[in-house]
C-alpha cells in the first residue's frame, strides 16, 4: 500500500503551442509532483510529475521508468522528443528526486506524531426507543486520523447491529469517533469494543461490565452522598445536645467535674459526707 503526497503545485505560463485564448476564456495549466511512499518502507517511493490543461491530464513523467507519456497528439510528440534528450531527462529526474527527498523527511516527522486515544465504553439511551439498550464506544483525542473501531460478542467480530460515525476533528488537531451497538437486555454475552490505531502496538480491547449500568452507578453515588451527609448531621446534633445539657454547674461524672470552675469544685467537695 502506498501513501500519496502531492507537492509543489504551481500555475505556469502557457507555451504558445497551447493556443491560449484571451484571459477571460479561463484556460488553466497545472503542474504537480506526486510522491507515493510504501506504508511499510518509506524509502520505497514512486514519483510522478503531472501536467494538466483545463483539469485534463495531458502529460505524465514516471520516475520508476524515467519516461514521459503524452495523452494528446502534441504532448505525445513532445514526450517522445524529451525521452530522447538525455540531459533533459537527467534534469527532471534530479528535480523530482530532490522534491520527494524533502517530502520523505516531512513524512517521517509526521509519522512520529502519534497520540493514543482515550476510550470510553458506556450504555446509552437508544434513539426513538427503537432498541431495548445500546452500548457506545467513544474514542477521543487521537492522531493520526486513521482508526478502526469494531465490536466483539463472545469473541466473534460483529457485523450487524452496529452504527458507526465518521471520524471527526475535535478542534485541537486531534480526532474523535463513536460506534454504537445494539445490546440484548438480560443476556449473558461477553461484549467488547476493539480499537486499532497507529499509536497502539496491538489492538486495545475494552470489555463491557453489565454488573452495574450507568444509571445504577449514579443512584449508588447519590445514595452514598446522602448517607455520609446524614451521618455528619447526626454527629453534629449529638454534639449540640450534649453541649446544651452539660451547662455550668452540671457534673455527671468525675471527669466532668474536672471541667467546673475552682469555686464550684470546692463546693462540691465540701458537700460530700465525711
């Protein structure tokens, strides 16, 4: 598989043989260089120079064969002429090699810029109530754009009941994607979301735990919060009640007596029987 990179697109002045009409006629000549790198080995590159006139390909230079090919009568004759011109072919070969050499360095840098995605697997409310339940696998903040999100049920790849969105930009030079799967209520099937991305050495699989749904988790969290709040209120009330009851001069035990003023303490001791 090859990666294509189109470079150095330029609008050039037309030569007289094209019989260019007045400017308002809008004729257009376009030249570009295309560098196609092997996905497995970037040093394997195929280079082309394309010449288009009014968006129609009229001539192509093929670096692997070091030849020009013309697609009109005139460009075909011109291609044959240039193919016999050794100096001309050396010049164009050096030019395209230099351009794709710069493109190779840029491509290697781009391939190094990889960011692993954050994966979230959750149960969601089905739209329009068409299904009993659905799982959603959301993948956030990854780069580069290419990603593959699939589902497995009991270890088998699922091909039906899956709804996937297109990869979208998140506005921060990263991407996000979402995939949904119809879930059968009450089933004991093992469901997982599998994400394949260039930032991973191997595919990452997230398993769905049906023991507690999102709504159950929210209810438990609220219950725990109110329980803690109730305990705090209970303790505060108990402290207030004890403090009110233990006013000045009150002594319920020997320990409490130590907290009384000195004059009151003497009074208590004098009243004790000898």
